[in-house]
C-alpha cells in the first residue's frame, strides 16, 4: 500500500509535467496504471471545462445570430454551425492543426499593465491551446443549435407578458428569454456536456503531439496496452474514470436544472431526465 | 495515367497537376473513399442487429438477460466510444487466438500470457503468418467493423428501446384483446409501429456514424485520413512530385467530403420523415 502511495506522489501529476519523468516500462503494476491514467484525466477535465465554459457564451451568441432576421447576422452563424456540426471532430482536429502549423512563427507582446506577455503563434500548434480552440468551436456549434431550438420554443405568451410589462432590449432578453431558453435546453445541453468530455479523448490521437509524454487518460491507457499487450486492464480503468465523471456531470447539471426550474409550480417542475432516445449529436 | 506523365520534372501548371492527382498513391486515396462507404453500408445494418438484440434483451422477462441488455445500452453513455474502438479489436483478436490456441495446440502447456507477452502457437495465429496480404486487410477491417457494430449497436439499442416504449399502450392492449400471444404482439404490432418513433433517433445516429468513420484510422486501416496525412506531407526533391506541406489542403478536401455527405443525408432523412409521418397520430402527421 505504501508503495502505491509512492506511485501516487511520483506519477499523480505526471501528465502536467511534475514528478517522475520516465514512465514505467517493465513490471507495470495495477497501481501505476490507475495513477497514471487518473493523472491523464487532468487533461480531459481541463479541455472539457474550458471548452464548455467559453462555448456556453459563444453558443448563446450563435443561437441569437441564427435566430436573427438580418441576413448578415444569421448567414455566418448558420454556416459556422453547419460546418462544425456537419464534419467529424477528428478531421477538424487534423485540419486545424495543419493550418496552425502553416502560420508564420510570430510573437506578439501584450502589455497587461503589470506584466508583458508574449503571445506566440506556435502555441496554437500545442494541444493546450490549439485543441482547446477546436473543442471550443465544436461545442459552441452543437450547443448553439440546441439553444437555437430552445429559443424557437420559448412560449409566445412569455414574450407578450414581457412586452406588457414594458421590458425591452437587454432587460427582456436577460430576464425573460434567456432563463426560459436555458430551462428548455438544459436536458439536451447536459447530453452535449457529456459528449464533450468524451470528445476530449480524441485530442492526442490527432496531429497534436503529446509533448514529453504528457497526455490524457486514453493516451496513457493505450501506452499501457501497447507495453503490456493486455487491453483488459487499462481500458476498463479509463471506462471506470469516465463513468465516474459522467455521474458527476449529471449530478452537477441536475443541480443547475433544479435552479432553472425552481420558479415553476411543483407539479410542472421537470427532473433532469437525460434523453436517451433522441441522441443529439 | 496520361502519356505525357512519363517525366514529371518537365511538366508545369495544370499538366503537372493532372499527373500529380493520378499517381498510383492517389488512386489508393480515391479507393479509400469507397472503403469508408463500404464501412458505412456494412456497419449500419450490423449496428441495427446489435441494437435490436440489445433492445429486445432489455425488455426480456428473464432478469439476467434484462440486466445484460440494460448494461449494454447504458455502458455507451458513460464511456467514450473511442475506448471501445481501441479495446474491442485487440480484445477480440486475443480472444480468437486464445480459443484457437486451446483447440489447435492443446499439447502446448506453456501459459499464453507470459509477463508482457501474449504467446500463441503459430497455427493459432490469426491470420496465419503465411496468409497473403489481402487476408490481413480483410481481417483488420472485419475487426474494425465489429467494433463499429458493437458501439453503434448500443446507441441504436437506446433509440429502439425508446421507440418500443413509445408505441401507444392502447395498440398493445388491442392486440391482447384479439388474443394475440406476446410474441405475436411483438412481431405484428410493436415492431411495425415503432419505426416512426425511432426515425428521429436513427437519423441522428446515421449522422453520428458518418462522423465516426475517420476513426478507422486509429484501427490501423489505410483509410482517407491515412492517405491525406501520407500524401499531404512535405515531399522533398527526391520524390517525383515534390511539394511543400499540403496536409491542410488534403484535410480541407476531407472536410468538404464529410460536409456534403452529412448535408445530403440530412435532406434525404427530412424527406423520409415527412413521408413516414403521413397519417400518423403525431403532431407532424396531423399538420400534413
């Protein structure tokens, strides 16, 4: 047991560059597999949380844009959603990486007042930024379509009441349209969040290199499967971690769902029921 | 391909391009698009079969079969599909070889799993070392196909079991009132009536399946992704057709291929849905 604790301190943060540098090569123990694959989960969580966070706001903008009557607004939003929903994420990764590689290598100084940050274009070829951008665009497109559908389903009486109370512009959107849109979209959006976490596993199988063997959970799992020639241990471990993560997401999104529904009479409140039957992706 | 392509060094402009895009390797690239289409057309019915079995098992009256079916359907929602794509082909390969080893080489007493090695006797290898290359290709493709069938079967199973649950109870009860047995109700009422409820989910699934086909690359198949990487990479002067890094162009072509595939599928499925909704007691059917 103490040796497993030692493994945890050695490899617990290996995926982000702390601890032992060399990966285990021979006599790989179950503990090492558990710890390293768990360490890789840091990347999956990093990608998914940031992509979902930024994507949430961009998706709202896309949904409003697609709903706009102005052609100049709705055409680009429609095109964006179509391109990212209509092509495989796997190809998007390759395409984006190869585009980023072609960019000239530049450094742009950005003065933050207290320190100067040099933003370099070569960061785009690294997974932490390049893959994050692809995932951000991808989830924005999918969530944008979900939000658009919900926006179209906001009851017209709600909008009429808002007008009757003299709500206009930003206030009407923030107080009336947005909460209802989110409430209607939430079950599908939860599904999208689960899929986003799953999609992060693709990152290190595409062009983006795992620099110094700092990879995600599935990167280490396939490393172990190659080394031990035994797929029956590492892949179920990844499965275990992801089931855990999925349950946590459902729990968290369920709490938010309760918040979104709390103004409704109790008999109309909907418990978060993940729609198993109509997959959204 | 063309007669003037004998010496590429002397060519320029469009003539160079016309020779470049008709090299033998490019022909393999074009052929691999058919591999993708082949996978799609085989994986879809296979996934339906797996899904049908899963959905039926999840409704079974036997507790153990039901648990098995529900577990199969639920699993795919918690675990990323790529885990299955990596796991299933190698696991199946080892399972087949292990079984063949037990049957064909029963005289060998050494353990199959020795440390980090998986050792089976030569006769149990799949495919045999002496087999020609196309056998290896077919075997690899079949394993990939099974992985696709398994994963998308679980998705399809979810859709079908939802559709079965959505068939109005009154229709089932009508069957019972006419003295149908439970298997007759299943065959004569449940299955024919569930399709319209399953269609939105299945359409979606088809789109997901299209978008999952590039994952073939991960399974070691020489598919369009493989050839795009291979052909697009920098070619120095030692190659017949030198060019800079063109991978972005090649993947751009793949993007367009997939976008048109999903676009045409979507418009076809929309039409199909409108047609099947006619006369059904649903909102879409009533508006017709």
